[in-house]
């Protein structure tokens, strides 16, 4: 079976843009490990949706922000610049439009960005989580060792590096076991392709012993 995840943006009434986000494949015979989305698949789908949403929003905002907020006159384009939006879903690159400032602003800058800031914007949720983590860190003792337990997500690692750059990141056992389950599935699939029962026993035993040797 195969599923296709598509994101449809309705820009204006009767006008829409479709984006292919992800394609998922499953065997018709299921196991608990193949039933539904895995953690990695769920994160990948959310990250892809976030990246497409940000791109569409920035592009549309650049179109509507062309008109001056003070007099409504259309401002001429001065190209684009690169920026990065930091969120709990990771870093999203952006291509931001820039305009020649409207003549009505005689005391203002010569150029203005379409976005609210020239710097790389940060999502409020990421700021909150970073501050929350920083508040939990030991205070007043720079020699205190810190270990951060997480599932290896890039967004969580970014929060950890911002709040406690010297901390040691450790992947928790549950997610290690989840990744080991993927190795087990690959081995099982290889065994089905003509391998003997002895090879099956040897390979699965090797995987099991390797897991407990970590």
C-alpha cells in the first residue's frame, strides 16, 4: 500500500497550489512496527509541512507588503535576501523580498524588508522552550556536568545548544530500541529473500547481541 501526503494552499478564492510533502509505503501484511507512522516519519512529515508553509507565507507576504503602510503606494522591488527562520521543527531557509522605501518616508531608510526584521526570526515557541530549559540548568557552578536526554531530534538539539552548549546529548534507550527495530526489519526482509534458516538464526542473534553491547 502507498500513501501520498499533499499540502494544498488556497491563495485566493478559486486559486490553489498543491505541494507533494511525502510518500509512504507499507506491505499489505502489517506488524506492530509497521502499523501507522513511525516517529521518524512523523517528524519528517511535520518538518516538510513547516518548510512549505513558511515558504508560501513569506512569498505571499512579500506580494502584499509591496504597498506602503502609510500611503498605500506600491514600492519598487530591490531584489531579495537570504534569511533563516528558527522553529521547534528546525531551521527553515527563507528568500525575503526587499523594497525601495516609499518616497513618503523622507526620514526613513532607503530600503525596507518585507518581513518584520532583517535578522533571522525565531518562533516564540522556540524562545519559550529555550528559556525553560535554561531555567532548569544548574546556576552558579560552571563545572557542573550536564547531560541532556532526548530522542535526537534536530530541533531539540538546537534548543540544547542554545541553552547549554557544553551539555552532553544522550539518545534515550527507547529511541535507540526503535532504531534497532528498523535494523531488525531490514534483516528480516533480507532473510525472506532466499536465506537459509541457519543464516536467519545467526543474523538475528548477531543483531540482538549487538544491541545489548551498547
